[in-house]
C-alpha cells in the first residue's frame, strides 16, 4: 500500500469541520470498523482528520486495517500523534512546521491552512 500522511501541527479544527471536503472517506472509514474483514472495492482513499471519528485504539490500528482492506493508495491528513506513531517516517510529510508562539497575549494559536495539499490525482481538492 502506498501511504502518505500529511501532518498539520496546529490546524484550525473549526475550519476543518465546516469544509465538506473533509467528510470524504468517512463512509469507508465507518465500513472499516463496522464490517468484520472488510474488503474495499476502491483503490484510493483520502481521509481528513480521522481522529474526529475514532477512539485511540481505533486510530492505532487504522493503518493495518487499511492494508488489510486492500487499498492501493491512501492519503491521510491528521494532527494525531497516536496515528503518526504508527506510520514510518518516510510516509510522513509535515506542513506548517513553524514554532508555536509562547506569547500569552496572542489570541489565535491555530493555522487556517489545514486541508489536503495533494489530491492523489483525483482533481477535486484545492490545496495549499
């Protein structure tokens, strides 16, 4: 399986939750955890912040479930350290890697650029 995990360190989750593109793949994600020995009919899967729907144990076994389901290409956008620790470093790309400011007077600590920077050839996602 070709796996690419794009990590946003400080996404603005309000912006993520308001974007309908971020619901792509949720049906497949549900199938992975509700149908025993699920096998997909799709080759490519894009998931946006799957940690919004999964508990910690489900996040930790996500990659192995994706492999067993038969996906060829998987693209995941996340900020979950629980997911990142299950992925080899060559499969991880870190976006907006700037330091978090330590000024207590700063109001906003999140980054609005929190979408999929690569659309996996599907041509439907506008990324930063």
